[in-house]
């Protein structure tokens, strides 16, 4: 068939169209170029640790993926609730134990208290020289409004089934027996923290106890007392994870996209994250949290 249009021009335009489609596909779907390539996944623990569900689910998803040979847990958190910190810690250990996958911790600006608790579950810990970490300890904060209520003429009436049922009430002073009870709870929770650090860092519990007074360390200081392994940033952690996971060359990096939260957007935009740090956001007053 000859429609008067030169064949070479038809071929030229077909090749050009193919090239354009390829370039569009390369820019819009870059992952297609690396599909099937072994990689390192990044799971982020950022901000106060209020809940563990999303992080635990991400860890499980990447653990189930045969192309993910190692995981980097990027921690930028002052800590948070005791239970969610422990649940993420256990999830990291499960990835290593049941899936035989390497997990490396990468510390950002701060990885303290509950953030550090999570880090000790990994194979290796990297921090920047100026990262703030440590803060091994437990804190419980409660307000008391008794004097304020008396000034405005409001009286609290409590009906309870046992003498400790209103333990920590903000409407009356705490008696010594109640303080001792709470201290016993905190001491047991601190003991759990110390045991986790001792196991994860291959240290004696007595060594960890010397550091478990709530103090924070810079990354460089933390390395000198064996709380971390190496000084390095996120890219160093990804490279190390790839090497430990048996990946040759530069590893493919995988990361899930966090779903958009309008509430978090408003908080970060108009309140600077202040509400995220409010004690009322935690489900328990017992915290692995660095309060700066």
C-alpha cells in the first residue's frame, strides 16, 4: 500500500513515538525498571509512639516479601507508650527470628527512650554523631487540680470499690502507700527495659543499670558506651543492610506511602506538632519517653 507518505518517515515517527512512551514510562513508573530486583525496605518510626499497628503491619509486609532481603528501621522519635514500643520491638525480633532477615536501625535527630528500646531489637544500630539517644528509663506524669477546684468552689465526689481504684486521681493528694505502689510498677517496667538493652547489646544488666538513669547521649557518646554500633546516616544504614542481606551492588529501596491524615496535617501546619506531644494523646501515663 502506497499512500504517498514515505516509508522512512512512517518508521521515524513510530520510533519517535516509542521513545517518547519509554521516557514517559521511565519518569512516571520508575519502579518498573527495578521490578524483580532484590532490595532493602525502610520502615519509619517518627514522632511520639502512640500506637504500634501501622509499623508492625509494615514490618510483616516486608518480611513476607521474598525480594526484601533486609529492613532499615528509621527512628526519629523521643519514645512514647510502653506497650506500643514493646510491640514494635517484638515485631522486629520476629522478622529476624522467623524470617531470618537482617534489620538495621538508623537513628535520625532523636531516638530516645521507647525509640531506643526499638533499636536494640535490631542486628546493628547506626546514629549520626549528633543524634540524641539513650534516655533509658520510665516516666509517669500526673497533674493535681485539688487547689484549683477549691478556689473555684468545685468538689470531687468519688465512689470506688477498692482503696487503690482512684490511684493517681488529680482531685486529691497522693499518699505514700500509693506512691510506693506506682514506684514498684515503674521499677518493674524499667527492669524490662534494662533486660532488653542487655540482651540486644550483649551487655551485662549491671552495665546497663549504670546508664539507665534517664540521661541522653549524643551518637558519638552512645558509641563509646556501646549503646550503638557505628556512626552513619540513613544511606550508610541502607548500604550496610544491603551488604548484610547479601545484595550485590546498590540495593533497590522500598518504602510504603503513609496514608494522608487531615488531622496530622492540621496539627503540623497550625500547631507545630504540639498536640502530638500532649500527655492526653497517650493511652497510659506510664511512658518510655524523653521529655525535653
